C-alpha cells in the first residue's frame, strides 16, 4: 500500500513544504515548494495551496497518511505561536481540517537534531575529529535569526531530539574585551543573552562596540550600521578586508566557540557537537581559522576532555526539513 507524507520547515520569513510517497518501502520525494510566510494570513492557507498544487502536479489520489512540520517557536501540547508571525498552529486542527490522520509539530531545532541522523558526509565540515563515543549525548546548536539548541539523547534503539531554549541563557564573557562588551550591552538591554550576541543583530552589536571602544580602531572613519547589518559586515570583512569587520567576525567566532563548549560540557556530549544555522557556513574561513576551537577547548581542567569531543559544521541548509521528513516517516508506520 502506498503512503503519502507531507513535511515542512515553517519560519517567519519563509515556509518550505515537500511531499513524498512511500511505494513498496521506497521513498520518492517530490519538489520543495517555497512560500513567503508573511504573504499569507495563516499556515492553513499555505498548506491548502500546497496540497492542491502537489496533487495536480504529481497526479496522485493518495491521501496524506502523516505530516510533520518544523516550526520556529516553542511547541507546547502540539500548539505553537510563531516567534515572528501572528500565526498560531495546532496539530489537531490541521489533522481535522485536512483529513491527515497523524500530524506532529516540532521546534525547528528539534527537527534539525532529528535530521542529523540522516545527513551525508558531504553535509558536514569537521572542525575537530575527536574520539566519538557511540550512544553518548549530542548537541545541535545554530546561530541565525535566533539561537537554536537541541539535545540528542540515546533511548533504546536510537537518538531522540529534545528541544530547549538555551539560546536565552546569559552571555558569559571570557576575556577583558568580552567583559567590556557585556557592560556596553547591559546599558542598552539590561539582560544580555547569548542570542543577543550571536544571532540576529549580534554581529552588528559587536561591530559597533569595537568601532566605538577598541583603541586600535580609533583612527578609522566610523561606519554607521543599521540594527541588523550582519550581511554587510561579513561582506566588508571578506570583500574589503575592513579591519573592524574582520575583528568582529573573529570575536563572534570566539564567543560562539566558548558557548558551544559550554553546551558540550553541560550535556557531556561525547558523540558530537553539530553547528547548524545560517551564519556558520557563511563565515567558514573565520571559524576554521582557529579562534572558535581554541575557545571551545579552553575549559581549564577539562581542556583535554574537550579535545576528545567531535565538532562539525552542518552545511546543508535543509537539515530541519530532513528532520521533519524523518519524523513524518516514523509517524506513518
């Protein structure tokens, strides 16, 4: 019997939806549909359009057996309010309206963690080989619009993803310069989370701080940056070798590495730390330059243990979609 699956990655900016059919145990994927989220009043409007179009294109009368959606927001009792949209999504409501027997919502990084299991070697760049211990904890984290974090815990016959809000824990400076950065940001925001420094406008905060405070840059003409100018700062560093932009990326990598190391210690993640999110692949050269891993391993008496933990960057931007697909397959069994 053939089964049809629906899965997607739903964010404040874009929504990606895909369908697949399981025929005689073989999964046949269809093309990904991309939607601009803010063009629609609700996720149901997008899903309805997708089901209409995918049914026509693939000429299938096979009703969806299961659906799983990765969503940028905390999922509570299979309901979610998106962080950057007014949408509210309810799994039970989707199941009823679209006649899909099994529907599951996942936090987007919970889905990314699930997707780690089916990544190919080409989807990963190794920063530290380490000595992996099978069935030990893993952690997936990633800086993008926000800072996502999820654990992978071994249970019986495989890993199970566990969502967190660890991106909102306090920023912990490790150098005199970072302490000055924290004090500067506290004047503006009072509470300074890791997400405030490493996501969204984080790189802009670092650039503006260095431009105003670092003595080595006082003779340079100041550049006025908007609230979220991360892409422009990255371009300044890579294309124009601008010294403040270059130092901003280096500082970003150092803070990122220290934070990743803290998470690795918190979970004793001896089977791997996976760096996801949209920022790391864009500044790969800076991260590979060494500051990230030095900060990761700089944990005093536990430095030797830190050098044993595998650390990899996920370069596949569709890892959350892969995770949603995997969970949909599990639901359909």
